[in-house]
C-alpha cells in the first residue's frame, strides 16, 4: 500500500484522536482508583496488594497476546499507570490506633522525619515535632506520648536516645536509623517500655511508601507495637523482619560498600577531570545509568553518607578486603592473564546463579526507559 502525503496526514489525525482517547481513559481510571483509595482508607486495607496487581497484569498480558499486541508493552504501561494510581489513592489512611493520644517525632523537621510526620497526620494521629530548641520543654512534650520516634542523624542518635529516660511506661520508643544494633541497645537501656528498631530502605525523595521496604528489628513487647507495623503496611510499605546484628552485617554490603565505591569512582573522575558531557553523550544506556547512580550520590547530604560509611563497625574490615580483591584483579590485568580472569568470571557467575539471568532481564527494562529519556541536548 502506497501512502501519499494526504493519507499520512489522515493517519496521523487518527493516531492523535486515539491518543486523546487514551488520556480521557486514564482520567476516568484515575477517578475510579481514587474511589478505591477512599474505600481502602475507610476499612484499613493496604494501598498495595501484590496478588491483585499480579492478577491484573496476567490478565492483560493474555489479552494483549490475543489481540496481537506486545504483552511486554502492555505490562510496562500498566505498571506505570498503577504506580500513578497508587499515588492518587494515598490521600488519607485508616488509623490503626485511634486511642493513641500523641506521637512525638524527634527530628521530625528533617528530610526523612517529615515523611513519617506527614504519614502519621494523614492517618489521623496527633503529631508533635520536636527539634533541638524544644528540649527545654521536653517534659511537657513527652507527656501522654504513645509513640516517640527518633529521626535524627546517626552520629547523635544514641545521645538523643539517652535523654529519653522518663517516657510514659507504655510509650513505644522507635528509631529509624540506618544502623540498628547500637540504637536498639540504647533504647532498651533508656526506656522500660516497648522498643522497636526500624530502618526505612528509601530516601526522602520518595513520592509514597507503596512498595518501599521498612526493615523491622524487634526490641521489647512486640504485641504493644503491632498497630504501628500494621499502619506501615496500610501505607503500602513491605515489612521485612530481621535481627539487628544481621541487619548491620547486611548493610555493610548493601550500603557501605556501594556508597564507598561510588565515592571513589566519583573522586577518580573528578581527579582525572574528563569531559563529563562527552562521557554522557558517548555512553550506552547501561553506562549512563551507572554514571547516574554515582552522580546521584553527590547531589545528596554528604554528612548522611559519611555517617553511614564511618559509623558501621564492619566498614573498615570489609573495605580493606575489597581493596585487596581490587588489587588482585588489577594484577591479572597487569600480567595480561586473560585466562585466569575468565576462570574467575565464570566462578563468580556461578555464585550469582539464576539471579544473574534475572538481573539481565530486569536491567533491560531499565535500559529501555533510559533510552526513551535520552535527548539530543545531552
């Protein structure tokens, strides 16, 4: 079929009309999901229900196959649409402990503290934010508190907790620091009542708690703070329970090593001073993503990352071992020992097992998104 300029114009008009219909359908869907959110808030259902999401995607993928449409395309669209719908649902939430008289968030004006202050308020709790200037009125502020959350920098967390030795006996004391063993021990020492350690595995730039992980390290009187864990689930977050020491050991790999490597990579780039714009323009999507993860680090609070790296007891030991491994790998290159490199490569791949294959699949989705976002102005 030969397409003339006039025919092309007609086809484009039809595509524009369909795109306009898509926008209208999205608007209608948003209204429906807002109503769903209102119902969930009334009865206390979690915003995020994994089973429902999986069922919906499976059905639409099958429908796409039957209509000759790429199921991958349909799933990508649905996941993006559902992510937006979760945000339209999270206006208010059911309060799981309406009898609670007061929540005090120490450091609630900070970046991460503000998130919890906002979520508590949207769940109907009376919330009081306490900052350094308020300590002279501490007795009155903590009076009748049912929950005190410590949301201050790592370096002062233990000293702040030590001041909380006159809380109401039934008050739940909780921290949200990225290290857990030391703060948990400090809370158990300072307070005779319920104690809980939390580590929100997200930064202050998240738009909602849907699908975010909150690590839970039990302290004392678990039954007294189950309402809080249920509240977090209602917000859409996923609760992951782990021992405090196991948490800290894992964070050396998850946070310390990763952030330290990004720091060193960034430091080396800054020292060599290559043309950054040229590096970006010449990079394939995977390298642009890797470079973006390094650059992202230096757009955030340096004190926060200094605390994460320096205050974990296992940092020096693990980073020293990593340095030794780096030097061993460098020796292979210096000795032009490709055979040993390949041998080790295969051994490491065997350790990762099926996860490496799944990572290849998952990363392709990220790469497609990165490619879509690329512009010539870069």
